[in-house]
C-alpha cells in the first residue's frame, strides 16, 4: 500500500553508514543516490536490488531529534525470518543506534509478531518485524 517513506536525517553520511549496515540484515540495499547540481548528495534510496527505492533518507529543511525521540517517525521494515529480525537489531546497535526493544515475540500485536526496535542516530524509531510462525 505504501509506495515509499522518507526520513529526514541531520548527518547524511552518518545515516547512510547506519542504514547501509542495518538494512543489509533484511536483504535490502542502497539502490539510488540523489546528487543535485550545486547541492551535492541530498538523499539515498533503499530497496531490493534491481527494484525501485521504497525507503529514503535525506537532508530535510528542518529536523528536531528530541521531538523524534518522543513520538516522531516510526518505520517498520518487513523481515523474512526471526533470525533476520535478530540480525537487524544487532546491526542497528553496532552501527550506532540505540535499543528501543530487544528482539522477541509481541503477542499483544499479533500471535506470531516477532519484532525488534531501535532508534537511528537521529532518534527516528525503526523496527523489523516477522509475522511468520516460528520462522
């Protein structure tokens, strides 16, 4: 249903390094870089190799990291397995993110909802979720 999601970041290079590592755990890759004449790199798009970008990070006109931590952007990425959720969380923490919920079942969302939560370096809330039973 969603074509793409964009998240503003305060340091594009730092965010690119973070998401390059984290999204690899979900078999996603950086598929497009937007380099505008006179402005340089302003955005990076992620998705499956050979497909259109569905997740974007970019330089916004304004960012308020403290507001993001209190209830701003929350994006949940689909994971193919529970092991991928675990790998996502480990990658997020090792890449400089902060824990916002270790991997595990969250049956209050759905009987097979296995998710992990983290904050990216700008305070955006990111999640990976697998809804497959025991995968």
